[in-house]
C-alpha cells in the first residue's frame, strides 16, 4: 500500500540545508495499522506528510496505492488524497461554521467522481455519527462539543468517503488520557471494519502498542525494532 525508498527531506536553514529525514526505507501493507513513534523533532509529522502526499521529498521515491507521489504534480496529488486518503489531526480541524453532520459530509462532497444525492450524503454522515456515539449531536457546531466529541466527529469525517489509507497525526494530543484511549480504540475499530490502512503518529508508546507494528524514528532516521 505504501512504499518509501531512500527518502530524505531537507529545508533551507541559515544559508545551508537542515536535514529532517535521511534515507528512509519502509513498506506498509494494505490494512496494516502502523504507529510511527519518536521524540519531538525526530521527523514523525514530516514523514507522515510525505507518505500522504502533502509534501514532496528532497530525494527518494514514494508510492501510495501504486501511484508514485514524487513524480506527479500537486493537482494530481490533491485528487489522489480526495479519493483515497483520510486524515485525523491533533487539533481536530473541524470547520467552525458547519455542524457536525455538515463537517462529516465535506469529504463526500469533495470526492472525485459522480456526486451522490443530498439524501445519500446525509445518510452516510448520520450512520458514521451514530457509529462514533454522536447520533444526537449532528446539528451541533464544534464550539458546542467537547474535545473528545470533536475528535470523534473528525473520525467520522475521515472515514466518510471510505478511504484506502488513513493518516492520524497525534490524534490524542489535545485529549486527556482516558478520552484519548477511547478515541484510539474507536479509531482501531473503525479501521478494522473498513479494512483501511492506518498510519498513526504518536509520542505515546502505550497508545502505539495498540498498533500491529511500530516504526521508530530518531533524529530523522529509522531505528531498527
């Protein structure tokens, strides 16, 4: 599902280059639940962004579902993400002017291909809100929801268009431990039901232990298990 070969990422810094990732090689199989762990500044979020096609490597090659990300332009990567990729972020990233159900509908409305009827959008969104325990909160705005509820809305949104792969960047970072554990358990359940490939970035080793496999980063390099 995901392959990275000799991937490096650098940024300009003080007249030179700062190397954030160096010579990354990894493979993630379809339907795997993989956690990427490491200390702050180790390159976890940068790696996730490259694997998701949000950025391009300085060198190396990356494939997502047989599409080589580093060889296509941003428009093509955006279409690929809209069709096949879901995201869950630490800061929820819900649109404040939309209700919970409207937020869940967004990926369905942006997905390439034939549009669904409005009733079908709502049916899918309401089914997912019910699945995450928020059937009675669909008409609430993000400001009216707790942090845990907002993250559960973001989980429903991430699975709305039935993505092939889901990327989660510190999804429990703004939640207390109990709420965070519940969110991760729910994420794992939804992932298994949808048979989605899941790539989770976290600094929490206890949460990472719930994954099928753990990838460790330190100073931009992969550390052998």
